[in-house]
C-alpha cells in the first residue's frame, strides 16, 4: 500500500514538473498578445516613417470677445516635422473700426502694422531662429498673422517654453506629426484646405 502511495505521489510530482516546464517554454496568452502588439507597433512605426504629407487643421478661439480663426499647416516626412505654419485671422474690435472710419485705409494699415511690428512679443518671435513672421491688415479690418516655424532649424525646447504662440510645442515635441494632428482633431480642430 505504501508503495502505491509513493508511486502515486511520484507520478503527481512528475506531472506537476512537466506541466511547469511546458508553461515556461510556451508563451502565455498575455505575452503572445504583447509580442503581437509590439510587432504591429514596429510595423506601424515603419509605415509612418514612409508617409509624408501636409495637413491643415482649423479651429476658432475667443480672444477678448472676438472670434479668432486659427489654421495650423503641418508639413511632415514620416515622424519628422518639416514645418508648421500658423495662420491667424483676427477681426479688429468695433472700437478700432469706428476710430478708422473716414481715414485712408492705407494710412491706417501702415500705422497699425508699424505698431504691431514694435510689439516685444513679435520682435522676440522674429528673432527666434527658424521662425518667420508676416503681419497684414485686410480691407475688412482683419489682422492676418502668418508665422512659419521651420522645424529643421527651430529649437522646439525653447519654443515650448514660450507662451502665446498658438501652437503647443510641448505636444509637438512629445508626439509624431500624425499624433499631433490627431490631438488637434480631438480638441475640436477640423481639416481644412492647405
């Protein structure tokens, strides 16, 4: 009888050890899905590297009661940014329009553009490597601000420390172009013509 019990215990131990060995040599269902997701992540990363394009996203913001239209055009090659163009269309306040009534538009435009050019924020932006700024005033008294960030020359770390740029450079720094475009869409931006 003792011999049967020992044989049964030995057989049980042998089965347990075989089962343990077979579990370690075969990946669990979790590790299998992890390796599958890692390989698909690598594949999608390789796919992104071959994709280049230009996408324009548009949204509006409210600035002192005035609706401002903002367009961001992201030009990219794979996971590298080539440039980001920011186009801002801001109608001037009714007070400014009333003050300009009866005056020569070209004189008003010249005066306003000279003042805006002197602004310390605009000057700082113009002196930033890789950044160009153009200001204009349309006949319907909309301030047009065009800022081009050449991402091959711009220091994204420095840009991410500046506020009021209209672009979240921390998000640019931490995301691929397609991820950044997705974040813009998730925050309400709509695709627009380039």
